């Protein structure tokens, strides 16, 4: 952690905008009493929230760097501009310390969630502060809020665990929130609610996701946090993570398990042990983007799991991509053939 970086040239600022995920710029003037009044708040935020290559706080003296100030129309001092991935996303003018603090803290949290290997389990997404277990690919957003939860359907789920809507909760999975050091007790939910889904009679799950808008789906984040087996416990009693997943697009309803065997999948993904982030229990399903351009619904068929267990566990699912045209219910209804 460190204080703000004093900008001495346009090139220095340009370099920081390309090397740090979030950059906050404080345009100030030494003779401005308002600038001085907020400098303490700004420096405190910088000391608390600065992260190398993730969140960088800078200061621009408009008298010494008039060219930079003019480039960003920083005329009302102090002016605070926030950049994410090199693009300006927020501008706070004047002495409003609470607005400034809220804006910076939200972006700093997002940056930690998106940065590093697999992201940060305590992060939030750009859509309303939702938890995510992995970072976002550049240029895409979390579009899980476009899942039409009223039309969700999950086959072969064990009723002793959470409902299908549990998979799309915006909170961090209880297993992670309780602390990773609590091992099996946390992962089995013995100290709290069982906010995850497990399959019932075998490893397979069939999930139908209708959307409220046509989506371009780039990636799917799937989180699974099963407990580790004790030495005196059979491995087949412990739930396992998904391994083979078939994806189908634009179906009017869920498929049956036998029906799915006769229908070619849009894409099949085989997850390896190395695909799962150790901290967040999250794997990223990288899609053939060209095949997922105008998606009104998606089916995820978990064919089998990775391990000796007989039941598959999923804690959360996040959909990453772009949202397009908003759908009306009629577009998702089955169309009768002409008589």
C-alpha cells in the first residue's frame, strides 16, 4: 500500500493508465482551499486501497500540468476522475468526500475481484456488487442479472440442498464466507445454510437458463466448493466437482437426460483439476464465442463429475458477456406448427 503518485508528465499518466486496472486522478491546485480540504481524505483512501497494478492513486497539479488538466476538462477544482482499463468511467467535481469515497471503494473492490489469478473471493462485480469467483475478460461484463429466475429449471437436484435460484445468488458462497480454515465443517454447511446444489441419484444435473435479453456469452464461471474427505471416510460419500459439461443454446425448454444424448451439443467442455481456482473454487468455461452470439436460453448438462463421489456439487454460476435486445415473454414461448 502507498500514497498517491505525483504526475510529472502526460507520458507518465498514460503509462499508469495502461498498467493499472483502476487509476484515480486528483486534479488539484495548491492555492485552492477546497483542494487542500480534500487532500487528507484522498491521501487516506490512497493509503488504504492502493494495490500494485490494480488500483493506483495519482495527483495532478493543474498549474504544473496544464496540458493534462485541459485534456480532461478539469476546470472545477478539485476534480477526481476514475479510469478502469484505461477508459474514464466516473468524474467527481468539487468537495463531496462521501461521493468520492463511495465511488473509489466500489471500483477498488471490483479491481481486486477481477485482478490476479482467479480473482478475489471477497470481490464484487460491476453489476450491483455481486460476488464473483474469477476475473472478467477485458471488454465484457457480468450479465447474470439477465437470467430469468422465474423460468429456471433444474433436473436431478437433491431437495435437501438449495433450490436452483441458489446458484445465482449475488452473495459469496457460505463455504467461503465462513473461512477456508474450517474445512469440511464449512463446506458441509453444518454451521449454516446449505446454499448450494447437489445432484440426487447420480452425478448428472440438467440446468435450463432462460434470459430476459439476447446475450453474447463469452465465459461461464462455475463455483464448486466440496469438502475434503477425512482419512476414515469413503471418497464416494463426498460430493465432487463437475467435469464434463454439454452446453445447448436457444432451446424452448429443458431437455430430458435421454433426449440430450441424441442432440449434438453447441459445445462440450472437459474441466481438469487445474482449471479450478484454489481460493474461490471457481472454474472458467471458455466458450467458442462465435457460437454464443444471440443466446436467448442456455442449457448446462453436467454429464459427470471429477472424482469417486456419486453426487455433483455446484455453489454458484455467473454468466459473462454482453447484453443485447431485451426479450419479451412471447419470444421464449414454444411456437406451434401451422395446421
